[in-house]
């Protein structure tokens, strides 16, 4: 049995590596670029209005939905602001060099158009139940807009599986790892940590999206202040090095002479893969959370949603990357065995001493916890789509129990399965975006053609 697990881990690792190579780059970035052009660079011309929407300037309490624009974005960010910002950036730089960060930026910028399109459609084709609760996401878009219920079911199946993997067990393991950075002895109490974590998560998710959104709207700002505050402190103390760090990133991304050999190819591959892992643009998962927003204007929630990749990748991931580059924790300055979260710990430790290590450790813990909570909602909406409302509570119980297992076992196999299901999630979602971009363009043009006082 042990050999079977080893073989299965290697096989799934090979499949995941192949899927997240050139096919993923073409599929995700290509679609994002296509949507950007079709929607006339919506991520730039709609950015200011999106900020106003997030601040609640156009909220209407009587609109259908369950949570505010801010709470919907917080829930979506809870699922994306996580280990990708700490471990993902470090892995991209370790394997692709600092130039990988530039391609993370590109992925995020075109991904903003993907997220705008996906979340606009999610609100338009969501189902509002008699009790006021909402179900929405790519599975409903595929089913109701394109009459492709079988493809919607595939998306829901892959999302359900991914929720158990990357949304749950991987993150539970990351909580333990985060605590181990603070005190190595904590690793001996994995099951105890898993039980405590399961109880905390269970108490939140049993209340559905309203309680999840409420907790997320508290945790996300706290995480931003806690982690980004430490990163900004290091950058402030080394402000003179910031311009050269940006130059290093850009130069190694586009200058073959500076990067050398196949380094640019590696930068593109790892930058795109880690960028998508960081902000989930194109996967369609965030649309499930944004579908619950209180609004009768689908375009409004699409605009709010597109801020996610900007906050996640352009802002938070960039801070992590600059700290790593400025502290010299890459190339010859990188300890040989450090490729993931340990590299970020090392960089923060160089900048703030032991306090830096604690910040990253606690950051991993809170980031992972928030991701577990948010992904539970993605999974239970998928369970409902596939099996009806009767499946929601059993799903939540199983999801909670798997946290204990995730905290207790090595999760390389789970990571591989999660990576595979993630890209399989993306395929049905991207089909809906490409086929329905014309409709989204009409909705967008109509929305922006209205006088400002009418949009209030």
C-alpha cells in the first residue's frame, strides 16, 4: 500500500506538472488577454468606480443578495490571500528567478478581466431562493445561460474535490507548518491542532455565507495590517534598494542577456503558475462567493471582484517579492534547501530578526485558516448544485472532519490532486467566459452609458 501511495504521488505530480505548464499558460493568460481586448481594458477604465463600489457608495439594502460588496470581496480574498502569497511567491523566485514576479503581474492584470467577466455572469445567472439565500457560480452560468448542465456538473465536481484538497487539507497542514516556524515542538501535536481547528471552522461554516462573510471581513483586514505591515517596515528600512529591486525583476523577465539560457522561459512558466495559484483568476471559484452580493446590477459585482487579483498579486505578492529580492534571499543568497515558505521566513528574518519569522509563521496560520473557511462555501454550493440542499450539512460535516486528517498527514499527494482539479475547474469556466463575453460587453456598455445619478 505504501508503494502504491508513492507511485500515485509521482504519477499525479507528473500530470499536475504537465497541466500547469504550457497548456495552463495558453488557456488562462490567453483567455484573460482576449477578454481584456473584447471588454476594452475594463480593469483600467473601471478601476476607480470599483473602488467607489467597494466603499459602499452605491449600495442598495433592498437589492437581492446576502452580503455586501465588501463582504463578498473579503470572502473571495480569504480563499486567495493565503499560502500563495507566502509560499507561492518564494517558489516562483526560487525556481524561476525574480523575473517570475513580472509574469505574476501580467497574469494578475489580464486575470482581472477574467474575474470581472466570471463574477458579472455569476450574479446575472444566480438563483435566489425563497428564503433569500443565493446559489451561483460557473455551474449555474453554464446550466442557465448555455444550457450545458453537464458541463456545469463537471465544474461542480472538480470544485467539490478541490475544496477537500487545496481548500482544506493542504491549508490545515499549512496551519501546523506556520506554528512550527514559531515553535518547532508544536509539530508533535498535529492531531490536537487539527481538532481545535476543526471546531473553530465548524462553528463558522455552520452559519453559511453570512457568518463566513462576517468573519472574513474581520480576518482579511487584520491579515493585511499584520503581514503587509511587517513587509512595509522592511521596505521602509531599505527604501533606497526598492528601485533596484524593481529593475532586477523587470530586467530578468524580459532581457535574455541578463537572465541567460532558458531562464526567461522558467520565469514565465513559474510566474504564470504561481500567479494563478495566488489569485485564482480564471478558475471560477471566486464567482461562487461574489454571486451572493447584495446587488441587482451584475456589472457592479464584476467590477468589485476584479479588484481581487490586484490586491492579492499586484499588492501583497509584490511586497513579499520585494522583501525576498532586497534581502538577497535568491540566487547565491538563497539557502539551498529553501524553496517555499521557508524562503520567505528567511527573508523576513534577515529584515526583522526573529520577529520576522514569527510574522510569517502567524501569517501562514491565519491565511490558511481563512482559506479553509472560504473554500467550505465553494464546496457546499457545489454539493447543493449536484445533490440538492439535503447535501449541504453532510458536506460541511465531512469537510470539518477532513481538517483533522489534513493537519495530521503529509499532503504532497493531496497537493497534486488539488492542482489537477484546479486546472480542470478552469476549463469549463473559461468556456463560459469565451462564449458569453459578448453578453458581458453589452451589460457593461449599458451600465457605463447610464448617467451617474441613475447608477446610484
